[in-house]
C-alpha cells in the first residue's frame, strides 16, 4: 500500500504515523498506557481520595476495572482511528485525481488542506472536551455508589473530571477530523467532480471515504457498548451513542449529496442532448433527408443513461454500509441481552 505523507497533520497524528507499528498495535499500546496512567493517578491522589475511592472503587472491583479498561480501549482506539481516518482520506483523495477537473496546482492545494486539517475545528473540539469533561462529572446521577456527587475540588471529583476530559478530548477531535474531511470532499465534489455516467467507478473514492468514516464511528459505538455492560449508570452512554449514530449518517452523506447533484445535473444534461438529437434526426427522416442517422443507437444509449443511478453507490457499498450500521445496533442489542442474562443469573 502506498505511503501517505502526514507531516503537516495535527501533532498527535504525526506522532502515531511516524511510529512504525501497525495501527491496531499502536492503539492497544496507547490503551495500555492510558490504563496505567489512570492507575498511577489514582495512587497519587490516594491521600485526597481516601475512603471515597475505597467505597467507589476497591469495594466494587467487578465494576471499576472493566469500566476503566473500556475507557482505556476507547482512548487507544480513538487515537489510532484518527490517524487511520486521515490517512485513508488522503489516499482516497489522491486516487480521485483522474476524476477531477482542477489543474495540478489546485489539486495540490486541496490535498495540502486535507493533510494539514484546519486547526480551528480541533481547537473547538478541545474546548468542548474541557467544558463537558469538567461539568459532566458534576451531576449526582454519575455517582451511583454514593448518595451525592463529591464536592467540586475534592480528589475524587478531580479524578473523574480528568478521566472524562481525556476520553472526550480524543472523541471530539476524531469527530472533528471526520467532519472536516467530509466537508472538504463535499466541496471538491461540488467544484471539480468530472462525471462519466457510464463509468461512475472513477468517483468511487467519495463513497469509500464515507464508508471509512462510518466504520470509525461505529467501531467506537461497539467498544462503548461493551464498556456500558459494566457501567452502573449507562444513561450517558446511550445519549452519546445516539448523537454519534446521527453523525455517522451525516459524514456518510455530506460528501455524497453534492456528488449526487453533480451526477444528476450531468445525467439530465445528457438526456436533454440525446432528446434534441432524436428530434433532429426524426425531423430529418420525415423531411426525407438522405443523411439522417438511424435512431436505434440513440434510443439504446438513452436507455442506458436513464438507468444510471444518480447516487454513486453500487451494491457492495450499500451492503457494507448496512453491515457497519448493524454492527452498532447489534452491539447494543447484544449488550442489553447479556446484561439482562447476567442480572437473572446473579439474582438481580
């Protein structure tokens, strides 16, 4: 597989890209590092956590350890997935060159924009992570093992806020990267997509990029569903799954809607040209002109154009999208079944 230059990408992606490990191994390494970080942080904060950590954590190891393992897997996955998504988007964009009407200078400009990633959306994502991580740990409902949330500034509250900020930092930045990439592909499709109605395979990289973004978000939902099995209060996870699912549909459609309009305009223009040719040749035949062209070829060609779908999908694309969506839905259904089975087995 051809290498992809990510030297101008955000710093974390550059670091991951330069490490010559497979992305799954890199993600697991980051997950392990984060799990060790949270363990070390809990030990360092022990004088300030005191009996509260003992009550919430060590007396509920069957809940605490799987929850934090799941969070570590989320962090590792999201860090690797951001690199995977951007690397794949750059590769798809490079393969689009024959299907774009722009010159080489314009193409390099858009490719540089994709690699570099505008920093403003990433800064907004970081600010949202800080805000939601700080305030997300405050409600009493997030502390099922305690009568109410610990006071702001306490060791236990600070530990929970740091944990939430880190997870949301990676989640929101990954979502921001996928949205930036989706809107860039949409802009390119709107401006430069060159459509060959009988060879839509040339614009297939648009749908490949969309499917890759859906896969990134759906796999996060799968990991979250496994972690939610052990979460005492999974209500927040359900809300997260809902908005991530909506985002998955959005990043799938954002690049494809402008492309669909481009294909539709090209199709309608070609049909109008064919109808004009048919009328002209029909008039020439009726007038008895000697050089009129038989209409059989034009009629066959018109039927071929009419059968062209204005969506740049093929059956494998639709099947893969359905499979990815079923992964997310199936993981939550499976988690609910397992949770109920465990509750029945344990008499709860």
